[in-house]
């Protein structure tokens, strides 16, 4: 696995795909659009060969593919992919709580043959009453598994204006299938807010197996003067702040760390988030933008971070850009996991619908 991620270096990820003349034409066109050029330095418009990757949608059956599912995270439990709806009991809280699972072998078969039908199974989910008792409950935002313990973050509007929490729960499994997840309300821990945004708490979790790391949604210098990640012991009894390199826009999920402390986060800009628009984005300036990112305002990319003795730093490695949809339609990717040697799996919330997707790096 480590060898695979280390192989994603500049030569393999950037290759000439546009002539300079073509890029200049695109740049002139982009300059006439409202918003895109206000987010990046014009130097980014002159770089050539920034590769973008297309995703393959993995169809979800019936209501599991409806936008009302509003998925907010995914993670591996052993060799099973677990899908986390933001509201496991439904937005109205009127149904039994459920998460959903897909065996890894089924997903590998799909990667070989996209005509294979994917049928997730339900995992009974007991939130210990937190969804009804936490003031301003706005759902579960991220999930990560360590052994037979699940860790989830929660967002509420019960603060000034927001509050964020992390909670742990027990996984019951027969070794092959997950039978239930039950949260421990006594483990609930409030996490520190890092700004006064009305819609930001902790959207991403990762782990090195010894600690849990929670990442705030907004880490750009214009929204967060001193961004940091929160490191927690596995019993959530000890909390440490670790500095993190600033990154513009939103952080929505993260893969697990590899043996060297490296991992990928999903970095997303929705044009409607005008409060997150910036006049300069150093990643765009440094590595450039691909063709669809030059022509559209959303940003959909994976950025690699590294845990070092001085904190979380952005690795000297180009972002992985997704090929955007047309007409500035943004996909709010809320879940991200690494997928063997294949690439990544991602999931959106309700914008523009519930999309589970495979991203292969070929």
C-alpha cells in the first residue's frame, strides 16, 4: 500500500494534454466568468498538463440512492465498506437507525465489471438517544473504525453558533457481517470550535491505529487564523491540538494514515459558499488547474497530508483533481476511503444526489 501511494508523484500524475495555445484560449474564456478567477492566481491558468480523473458511479438500489439519504461519511470495517447517512433515523427521526454495508469483494468485482449489481445490507444503529437529546442536532459527519470500535463526529447548532462532538460505539460482528453498532453516550466529548461559522464543525476523521485525529471543516487563513487537528486517545480521554497547514475551501473527509503518516483529504469548493471564496489559492498556483477546473467554478480534489514532528503538513505532491460536471454543477463529496491498489471510493451527500463512486488512478 505504501509503495502505491508513494508512486503517485509528479511525473505519473501530470502529463501534457493541452497545448499552450489551447490553455491561453481557455484562460481568456475563464477570465470572463464570474468567480473562478477570483479564487486562483492567473499563473494557475498558464500551466499545462494537469490531469483530471473521471469517476465511475456505483449504482445504489432503491431508496439507498435517493438524495434524502444524505450520506456524510464512509469507512472500512475490516473488509466491509460502511456508509454513514447524516441522519441514520431519517431527517424526521421516524425510522429505525441504520447504516449500510457493502462487502469489499463485491466492490472489487464491480471494479472489474461495472454491470454487477450492488446490494448493500442494513446495519442496525443505536445512537443512544443523542439525535433527540443534543440541542440543535444536525447529524453525524464522519466515521472511522479501529478494531471493534466505531468513532463518529456529530454536528449541532446548539452552540454560539455551533457545537461539535465525537463519540465512540461498539461494533457487533459475526466475523463476516456487521450485526449492529451501538453508541456509548457516556463517551460523548465536545470538540473545540475554531471559528464562528454557522455551518462548520469536524467533518473528517483519520487514524494511525494508536490515536484518532479529527479535522475541522474550515482551515483556510481567511476563515481560521490558527487551524489545528485534534488528536484523541482511543478511549477519548486525552486531547491534544496539532497544527495543520492551512488549506482553502472545505475539508470533508480523509483516508486512514499509511505507515509513514501520509493520507489524503478531500478538498471541496461549492460556488454557493461565497464566504469560502478566496483571491489566491497556493495549490492552484503551484500545480495549476485541469481543463474542467479552468472552465468551472467548483473545486473537487484530493490533497495529500503528512504527519510530521511539526504537525500536519501538505505533502510535496500534486493534488488529484476530479473531472468536473458541466455547467458548474458541484458534487459535495463527503466520504473518502482508499481502495486497495485500485484508487479511492467516494460518496456525496444530497448534492447533486447520492453518488457512490470509484476513482481509479490509471
